[in-house]
C-alpha cells in the first residue's frame, strides 16, 4: 500500500484524532474536506523516512533541484526541462539532500538502530475499535521482532534528542497518543503485545541519535487520550455515521 493509498483510506488516523482533541471538531472536518499542502518540515521528514526505510523507491518520489539561474534564458530552459522530467516527484534542495544523506549515514552506523530497523518498514494496520465501532489505522515506521518481543519503531527528527527534552516535548506533539494507539492497532491486527520505541535524530550536525522506549505509564497515558479522542470522533459522526458536528 502506498502512502497516498493509506492517507485516503477512510479509517481515522492518529494525526486526525490529535487535531480533533487539540483544536476542534469543526477544524477536524474542515481539514478532512480541504487537505492542506504539506509543510516544509513534513516534506523533509517524509524524504528522510523514505531514504532510510524505503531507499529503493526514494528516487521515484524525490528529486534534487538543479543549481540553475532562472533569470537567464539557458537557466529557464534547463529548469523547464527539469520540471518536465520530474513530474509527480517532490522537489527538494541540494542542501536538504546533503542533510538527509548525512543523517541517514549517522543513523545506520548505530548497530542498535540497524537491529531495530531490520523488520518490516512502513507497514499499515487497520482495525475496528470495539467500543465505538469506528475504523482506525496506523502506519508504523518499522515492526521488528527481537528475542520474541515485538517492537513498534518510530523515527523522529528533532532539534534536541536528549531524553528529558525529547520526552517532555513529545507530550506537546501527541507522541503518547501515537504510542498508545499504535500498540493497540498492532495488538488488534496481530494478537501480539508490543513495545514502542523512539529513534530520535537531531537535524543538525553532529546528528545526535538517541533510542528511547516508551514505558507502560507513557503508553497508558496515550491510550487514555485515544479513548477520549475516538469517543469524541464517534459522537461527532452521529447515528448516521457521517461527520456532522
């Protein structure tokens, strides 16, 4: 399943539930009906994730902009040729590509990271919430089984990968909801209990890497948020099954 196919699947995602409870049902519905263009931060994150997790399709999805002066005739022609040959791909700068390559190299030199990322990348999971009957979905960066234990592995780019800083800010970004919801989804789909692990990497040199496992308290807090959010989502849809808040 491609990222686009997953994104348009009607089941509700973690990011949608987070928007629902941190903003409003009205904004949730508006953004569903009027998808916003991705931010630069999101595009960078998507490119980095694909470079690490799905390198075999990276060049099919991202392309580096050529260094041409579009104020000149030759530069304009070169740019037009580039655009024609790159249709359907996301254009990124050479600076971004250099950072992505350096970050990837740093990340994959860590033996523990390589082991955690040795499983199935970008695997989607779909399930029906038993209490509300609502369809839910998640797409894990990687699902890896080590020593009989299943790990949901999530790569995060950040400004500061220090454990205290990262975990404190993670609450503001809704990462506990992600940990609780993803572990629930994997368990519903596979019948296996799992753990949730963050691999954080800083976006500037020396690209510090930190591995952190979400403890039971963190995951339970996230699951409680999930229960609240999916309940609100269900109530907003009403008896007819449609969003009508």
